[in-house]
C-alpha cells in the first residue's frame, strides 16, 4: 500500500523543460547538465540543492516576485532570481554566500513584519512554507513592529463551504492567482490594489462564493501559508498519514492522497504523480467526499417481503441467505432466465468482474448488463466496427500535442473538469477549437479562449452534420491518401468516399436538417483536415441518440480519412461519464460479451472460462436492461441483483422502469443510500464507498489505477466480499482473500489485462491496457502502426431521422446534460455542500420560446412528452437555441427521465436522452407524477424509520 507519514511532495521550484539541447553549469562547485531552458532553481534542485523560495512552485510558470531565491553568478552584477533565470552553458552559480544570507533574511523580515505570529494556533502550523523559509534563512528577530499600517485585522471570507480566505495571512505571492489561470484556466482571481494595499481578490472584490471561482482547490493547494485553508484542516488539525487512491467521480480518474487522522479523512489532496490529473482536481474530487460519512448512509442489511412492508434489520448472513433462497425459488418456479444482474460503473473492476461471474456461473444465465448500456455502449460498438477496439485511442496528455480539437456532444468544463483545464491550457497556447453542440457550452467563449467554429447542430442530426463535414473533406481532396492507402481497407474506403461525396450529403443540402450554416461547416472541415494534428473528444451528446453508434462510426471515419489516428495529439477520444464506465465494459458486463469484448457464442473463448470457473456457460446472449424491463412486465423476469446503480432515476421513461420493478418478486440492491431503486427492493445490502475498498478503476484513457482502502468499511464488508458471500450461498463457491487475487484471475482470462498485477500497478503508478507480453508497460497510444483489427474499416453512415421530432403537439426538443457541482443521479453530491451551487434541476429556455409561452425567469413550467410530464423551474438563457430546451437529472424529485422516452440507438439500445419532443407551459403546481413520487417517497422513508425504531427497541428490550 502506498501509505506514508505526511510530508510535502518535493517541489522542484519550476516546471521541467523538454529540449534535445542540454547545457552544463556549475552550482556550488557541482557540475550539472540539464535541458536547455531549465531554470537555475530547478537545475539546483536536480543537483540536490534546495534554494529558498515562496512564490515559486513546479506546477506554475516562474514569476519572480518573492525575491527569496536570489543567487550569485560568477562574472555578473547583482543577485538575480533563480526561478526566472535560465541555466546557461559554463555558468558558475553560488546559492549560499554571506551576502545572499543577508538579503534573504531582509526579505523574510519584511514578510513577517506584516504577518500574524500565531503559529501555534494557526491551522497551517507544520505545513506552512512561510514558516519553513523563516527557519531556512535563519530569521530570529523582526526589527519592524506592528505600530504602522498592517493587514492583521483583515476580515475572513468564510463564504465558500470548503475553504476559508484569511487576507491577514496573505503574502501576495500570486501563486493562487497563477494557479487559477495556468492550472485551472478560470481566471477568477486577481490582485486588487497597488503597493502596500495589494491583496488577492476573487472577481471584483466579491466573496468567493459569489465569484466565478469553481472551487477546484488549485488556489488552496498553491497557497504557501494558511491564507487559503480547507475548513476540515481548521476543524481537525493536520493529518498524520496519507494513502494514495483514485477518485470515484468522473471518467478522468484523478489520483489523490487521502490525508488521514486514524480512520478519518482530513482532506483529499490531488496526487502530484497522478498520471491522469498531474496534481490537479475539481470541486467534486477535492472536496465532495463527505457523503461517505453522511447520516443517511444505510449501514445494516435489511429485508422485507413486500415493498409496502417495513424494513427489518438483519445480520449479513441472514440477508445473504434470504436473497439466495429467493433467487433459487424464482428460478425453480419460473426458470433459469427469470433472474439477472446489473453491474456498476461506480464500483471497481474486481467487483464488476465478480457480479458478471456470479450471474453467469451462479445464476447460470447471461442476463447481465451495466449502466454503460445507457451512456457509452455505442462507443463500444462503433469503435469496434471501425478501428477494432472498444476504447479511446489516446492519453489525456496527448491533448497538449494537438493543433485542432473537435469537442462534440460533450461539456468537459462540467463533466470532465480536470481534462478541460488541460485542454484550455493547450488552447491558450494556440490550438484551434471546433465545438459541435446544440448548446453554447463554456468552451465556446471563456477567458482567453474562443472557438473558431461553434456548429450549433439541431438535436438528433449529428450523423447528418458529420456526413456534411466528410463531404467537404472528400470533395475538396483533403483526404490523407497515403495514410488511407497504407492503413485502411480499400473497398470500404471507396464506398465511403462515394457515399459522402453525394450531393445530398453536402453542407448546403444538410443545412436545412442540421440548422448549421453551410459555410461554417466548410470552414470547420477545412480546419480539421488541414490544421495539423487533429483530435476529436466526444461525450454523451454523441452516443445517447437513435443513431449513436452511427455517429461514433462517422467520427472514426473522419479521423481515418484525415490520418488523425496513431500518434500523439490526434485520435478518437470518448469522454466517459462515470469513474469506471470503461472498466465495467472491459469486465464483460454486457449480455453478449465475456470480458475483453469477446462474444459469448465463441466456443474457444467460452471454454477458457468454463475450465477456469468449473461450470458450463450458456452460449446465447442474455437480456439487455430494456429487455429485462419488458420481460418483467410480461411476467417472465422476476429477480434482479443491482449493484451500485439507481436505474429508476437514471434510466429513461421512469414510470416504465418503476412499473417493471414493481412487477418483480425479489430485487436485491447493494448501495450506500436508500436510492430510488432501493425503494422497490426486497433486500438491501449496504455498499461500501471508494474510501473503504481495495481494487482498480479504469478511466476514459484506458488507464488502470489502484483504489486503496483508507478506512475500514463502515458497513462491515467491502462490496466484493458481499458478492462472494452471495455466490457461496447460491451454491457456486468463490474463494478470494483479497482483490489482488481477483485481478490475477482477470489477467489470466483477459488478453488485454494479461500483464496487469497489483505489484506492477504499485510500481508504475498506473497502466493503460492493452498490457501484455507485446506491451508489458501498457499502451498509451493505440493503433500506432496498424489498427487492432488490421486495416481500418470505413462504414457507411446514412442519416436516419429520429422518431423524436418536434410536432405541433410537442414543438420543442429537450436535451439533457450535467453540471459541474453535481454528479450523475446526485446520490453522492447531493449529500455534500455542493448543493450550495446547484440545489435543483432547472429548465433552460430561450427567451423567444419563453415569451411565446408567457414564461418569465424563475417560473414553474410543465414539461410534457409522450412518455410523461414533470414540472421544473425555468431559467431564461441564450445558451440554448430557439426550439431547444435543456435540463440536468441530478435530483430525483425533478423527474427529468419521466419525460425521456424509450427511443434508443438502433445497435445497442442506448437511450435517446438527448432528443425528446416536448411542450413547455407555465404552471402553478407539481405534476401528477411528482405528487405520486412525493407520496411514495414519504411512505418509503417512513418504512425506513420504522426499521430504525424496531432496531432500537430490540437493543433496549422495550
């Protein structure tokens, strides 16, 4: 385990420089050779010499304001700052002389003369760079008193729920401002005032909460004093040990150091060596971990016969045995295929592996599916068909080598904020940007960033737009003919080129369908094809459509046609939503695929699992999630094991899902909270949070990272142990002592994971699959010399209009998405102070559509589709185009998925969340569904409270 006593990661002072040229210099008598452009400060650090510093840190460009890092250079006058002075060949540098001592002490004395000397009671005591540097320079007294002007009585800003700003301790080093600009890219902080009056200011001297600050924590991490300090540190004091683990929110997969006091988390600090996040974080990963100890967590197993009964707290053994007996009863009465399971994209690879193994080996059926069905299953299908592998092609670092970026159907600033920060850094360096989205997302125009093209496509017409882009590239001879001839199938390419060259696929012909001006399409196509390294990043706005798989194939076609695959700075990159969506797919969670994306009907593959598992597996695919619902309503599907997913809130057509669950006889839910699905459950098995388990997550760049237990499970068991116990109770023995043994099994049976082990992950930090004998250290960039399938395959991507089109009855198109502060169904983030920023789901409505309906900002509006109706609060904005409305789905009472329909992708059944024909009207009361939901929720909470009272009575004997 990577567990350490708390100590600050070594800071080299300035960022590393990459250069083929080197320079050799002498520092304090020691010769050192470094890349050209390296600062004297970093060169000294490479030689083991730590020059005192305050404004410098190796995550930010040098600034040279603190004047503490002065050095002496032989043959030169003065004492330059080492952070801003580049090393030169033949330089002779001294870092320690009597004069330098005198200068540094004088500088430090000035800092301390306007700084509180309450070190013993300061929350940063022991973790304060100002305190450290005072000791390093040997400061023993301060000649200047506090009689003159000072900042010691500057007010505190406590507005942010996670950190405090104490201006009295600010030394105006500018590190927080630079971190906001360089690392995060929000530009929310500045230095207000001049000279002695200079102080850090959020926005226009606003409180932090009212400013543009996104609470990523970069400023807190950069601060060398306690000016910006986590409130948990103020309350709990300094941590005494740390454990490196991986964030359980989005698909970026950030590495964190959980800083601990015994079994309590003091704070989460972005891990400097995290290969996905490079020491950065967002508000969720950095601060929103309090749900793990929330009072609403259910920590005891519970059972009940009917969903109208009170819950009964039972032991783990009783709950497991009851669930197993019910599953056996159902299979005995209705047949083997009357039960199934749903794996979780929030759980570890190892836990997901066990659930699909339990379904196949213990239940004896292939009725297993995952939430990836409703988000990125078209990615798996589309990329498999074209490139040969169901995953993205690049590392996140690759974006720093791109020249032209297409962001399509994704809002990285909200959904993948740490990646967005890196992307914005590259855009500020000069990369060009094309945004394809019905909504004006933050990347279209934000500080120091402006998209070259915003193709504001009409929802449901992605395939048509990509065909028109391809038309320009093909007809204007912008295809990389050499790449295509060497790397792709000639026949499929010719058929594709002939297809996209048809006049009906031209931008002019498609303009009426897509709503995007033809000239903008032509300009964007030329830029992507000729602008250098071209990369495409896409999200659920691509996949969650009736033509989601078609659109993914169209994206792959564009990349192959322009030669933008197989090297740094290019590629096809799906931005996965949840932390382990990629892993849940890799582990064989689909009913037709065994782990590693191998079809269940393949006798050779199936026999490998049969020998290892000691069972006979069914050769026919099982039921997908939508098929399970239909079978439940038809009376043939009666039992479900659902681990870590809330399908009632997250799946489309909520009323249909609820009716399906109500028709089942045994639903077993394993989760942290009594979520919307658990309200229909008969057995509740308490889940464990990411802080309470060992395992691995696989992020959107195929990066496998360790999840390490930082505290014992508050429910008594990790999730993998629960699945093992259930399997044993069902009569199929599982015998694992640690998740590392599960990974050994994964590696044994999955070719792309063959070289993965916990020992190697601990040694290397992370690995990107494929990791096997051909790539023992993993594969950062896919398809370098050839595609996984051999030759790249172009696919015909004919536009087929969705059935969800605006009509006289439903004239508007609803599309959905996420917001920065909330995550997925909100089960975690709603139980943290993140609700300060976003406490309800809102309906974005264009002012013109609002005026037509007599709707004002803040009004309640009814949103009705052919599936159902809900009521939301309206917010008027021109982020959406006329005819389009937008909402999020983080709050169950909002019922966003009451409105979404059963329309889905033709190949994978991925729901068409992004296009729902609706009408919006001003209303004054909740919808009928919301009234029913409220009544049902109240009943279920009452039944949960009765369980608590009965448990307390049993303990007291009353």
